[in-house]
């Protein structure tokens, strides 16, 4: 059974570790979590600061925190911002210990059970993207739906959500604008957190997945882009390595800093990291039943993507170089058998 991600990540940051040339142990990182988590916490007690919630875009404000005549609900992204700043400003956070704060936004995830799907803050709805027209994807027509495997029928959750969101131009505009508004709100909240971090002189602690600011990075590497394949399983090893904690052998991911701190050409050795991955396996389990969301697996490379739908006995192959929209299934094309 795979180990839950949290068992190999946050508790390890909190563990005391011996320090060279010191007669005492480091107390470990002071750790905070805000927002969505998605897996069970490791047994053994809470982390230092934990505000965990998800599922709705507007959440009830506890009665003791309500003001007379004021709102009874708060937007989840504003709640994320409030708790992140509370962690950073809290007098309970030890100023002589390093800290780690993970802010995990529920937005822009839809409210799964609501046909409205996306509910931004009221101010955003009246001011952002009001006069813009969102382009309709070229693959939005029924002729492309007809190309989908047989099990994408009217019971499939993908089809249900398509009808909730995109089967008319008006719906597509409203849904996309609301999703963009929520993304902008997340960006604004990140700005508020960044402002507080800058005020605390902790610019080194700011990390956004796939947009990396690292004081260890060379001048030549800063501002550059990299097309190598990185995955969410790489986040825990990357964070542990940056914190000076040895990455356990059972972790599947890699330290992303290998891509810019070392020469990525060899097979190990001083200053040389093993070659980076050129493909990865994607897996998603069946949700509820196969008619709702079937299980799927895929082998993904930069040039090709091979799909398996194991519950439905369907395979697909797409050439991502010539068909990035994954429209033309090449599974029966003999020219690709060698691949």
C-alpha cells in the first residue's frame, strides 16, 4: 500500500535533527497548514498550526466571529488569506526557529455537486472580465464528442459537467469568467502573503511549484525555463532537500533542484545528478462506478501519450507534437507500432 504523502513530508519537517558543532538539537521547523489537504493526517497529533477546510466556495463564519448585521459567510480564498497571515503574524510562532507554511487553495476547484460550479467573490463578479469574450475551444463541437470512447455517455461525470458548464455559449462565458475570477483572487491572496513575507525578510522561503525562486540558483539559471517533466510527487523531496533533511529511499519523487543546481548529464558523482525522467505513469482510480468516472492510466512522454481505460477495455494513442489537443486517436495506426 502506498504511503500517504503527509507521512513522509510535514512530520519530517517537524522532527528535531542534530546540528553539527552544536551541543543541542534543532527543534525542527514550525509548520503551518492552511486550506485543502485531501488525505488523512498521520496519527500522532496535530501540526503546529492547522486550518483545514475545502468543498465550498462560501463557508459559514462561526457565530462568535460574526459582527451584528455583517456577513454570515466568507469566501474560501479570503479565509485562506486570513489564516495564512494569522500564521505569519502570530506571536505563538517562535522567531528563533525556521518555519514552513503550506497554503493549499480550494479555488479554482468547482463545487462538485452544484450546477453553478464556480462562485467567485461578489466584487470580482462585478468588476473582472465583465466586457471580455472568452474564446470557445476548437474542440467544443459535437463532432469531437463523437470521437470519444463509447463509455463517455450521458451518465459519465465528464459529460454531466460539460452540460452544466459549456453546452451553450452563455454558460461557457459565465463559467470560464467565474473560474478566471477565482484564479485572480488566488493570485491576489498570494500577493498579500508575499507582502507579509517580504516584511518579515523571508524572501528565501517563497516557493511556488514550477515557478521556483531559490537563493542557491546560479545567476545563469535565474529567469530561465525548463521543459523537463516534473510531477507533484517531486514536491516533498524538493522541500525536504531544501530544508536539509535526507530524502527517504521509498519516496518516488525527485528533488527538482537537480535540474538547476547540478549538471544533469551523468550518472551520479560530485555535482552530477542522474538523468531526469523522460516519461511518467499517470493513474486515476474509478470514482464511485465506472459509468460515473472510469479508471484511467496513461504513459506520458513529451512526444506521445498512451491511454488505457482498464474497466472499459479501451486503449488510445496521441501524438502530442502534431496533435496537442489529443483529437486524433492513433491506436490503430501501424506507423506508431514501433513507439
